[in-house]
């Protein structure tokens, strides 16, 4: 199944010290890769298959130093980790796997994102063969107050923001047992 393209918007504040990112969509299961881990089953990708019926990521990242213009790309960029982040990750996931149908059904999720920097960076996480987490936040111009400059495609900045949010979500879920997030 091919997913609907998400709507991605984002941009810098006029001071270039705050980056806003919004990703919204649905029908998310391109290539059969949609997963939402059941809390009691650590690493059980075979029982977490399904579709993100609806999802919304809203993220505000604050930086100590302003982003600078990259003359080659024409985008304002920062390779620094944010000093603080706030936001939400919400949606509905439909688990449709056939391995253990006890986990099938609709799951509503509603996470609050807070903290500084990145869980991956804070915990020295690496991706084999030892690629350390890095940061790249970019947009073509500052957004005027109360609006956000459109990002033309799901680029590195949007993917990084989504990765950071999912990393924070995983850290928050770690240690939580049971199916308290299940809605029927």
C-alpha cells in the first residue's frame, strides 16, 4: 500500500533561533513499513504491523545561536542541537498484523515533546556501524510571525525533526508496561 503524501510545513522565526515544524498525514504504510510497538512486547516488529490512519507532529525547537545562510543552497541552516524543544505527536494507528491478533485494533496516541536537544545525542546513541547522531535544521527563509514558510518536500530537516520526535517518544515509552494506550 502506498501512503498519502504528508503535509509538511516549517520555517525559522525572524530571529532564526526558533524552528517550527508541522507534519500531518494519514494512510501511512508505504511499502508495508508502518509499525507501532505494543508496550508489553519489546522489539516485536512482527506483531506491530499496520497503518497510521492519522498523524500530526508539531515541533518548536529553540537554538542558542541563530541559523546562518548557506550560500550554496540558499537556505538558513543550523547544525547545532536545539537548546529546548516543545511539541506534540498525536494520531491513530490501526494494527492489522496476523501473527498475534490479540494486538489488532485501533490505537490512539498523544505524546508531549519536551526537553533539550535529542534523546539520541544525550544518550550517545549510534547507528551501526557507529554513525553518531547529528543535526541539520534548514528552511529557505524566516517565517513572519504567526505563519510558517512552506518546505517544498520532506527533506532532511523534516526527517530529522520526525526522527527526534520518535526518539523522544521511544524514550518516554521505555519501561511502560501494559496496553494503556489502546482504544477500542
